[in-house]
């Protein structure tokens, strides 16, 4: 019928699917199909893991931004030229079908469950400091590696272990870093090129020297402030 809004079905409630649904909801007969009931800003996940209150702003129920569309919290298991079949056996007809499922993650179905998961994945000390539940720094490395692998090649990772060597010089040119390393003071420099450089030398003066070579200003460090609890005994 002329003037009747077209039936649009969007499969997937990630960035692409949610943004499109929000944009066309008043110009179409819209149905959003997503296994979860919310939209999560994916690049805010790591912040929410150490600051659960941030998750309150980065995890948004589909209904909060989609006031003029139908939301089906299910997965699409089959499609024909005119209909979509959900896991519950519902047939949803369409004139236009947009598939925006991206990559598949195993995540909680409801917003409340997602926010609770952020709480479980961390250990918050009484003074507000946040650590992984494992209390191990290797957990953070594992998270970074897992995310890099999950993105399917968005990052190029290579592992080169150089033991017993010292980084003598560092320079940046053309968006890349060039490091000069050697084993002993008299041995010739070997060069290592990298797109990203992380200096994690603690209070070793070597790290300050490298940062200076790369153009950074060094401010005198002060001891870290940690909370120490003591019991005062009154006589």
C-alpha cells in the first residue's frame, strides 16, 4: 500500500545495528533482533571492569533509545527471502533485512546481569584501589592478548624476548620507534623496530633516559601512597 512504512529487520544490536535502528525507527516498521536486551559500548568495557559505575553509562537497554520499534531478544537461526526465523520459532516478515551481527561474544542477556559481571571480575580494596580477582598482573596481560585475538587481526602482535640486553637508545620517526639494544657496553648496537613502545622499567633511570630521548619531560618522582591500617592500643 502506498505510504505504508517498509518492514525493516535488523539482526544484531552492536554498534552498527543499534545506531542504524535508532536512526530509522521513525521512518520504518522496524524490528531489532538481538540475543541480549541491551547495547554495550565495546570500547568502554575495560573502563567498566575497573570502574563499575562507568558501566551504568556504557550499557544501555535497547528500549531506552528505541522507542518506536519492536525488540526481539533472541537469535536468528534461519532466513528466507521474505521472513526471519528466531530461535523461539517466531517468523518475522520483512521488506528489507540488515545483518549486523559482527563477531559473536558470549555475554549475559540482561543489562543487570552484565553490570553484575563487571562487579565479579574485579577486587576492590577498601581504599578504592582496583585489582583483578586473581590479584595477578598476568591477568591484565591475558585480557589484552585475549582482546587482540578476539578482534581477529586488528592488532599485529609479535613476541621477541631479548634477555640480558639493555636498551641504549630510542628514537621515533615516521610513526615508528627504533630501539638500539646491546648486551655489553662494548658490543655493537642491534636495532629493533616497533609501532608501539611501552616503557615499564619502574624507577630505573634507564626508563627516564629513554623517555627523555623521545622528547618527554621528566618530573621528579615521589613515593607511591598506599593505605596502611594500624591498630592503636590505648593504655
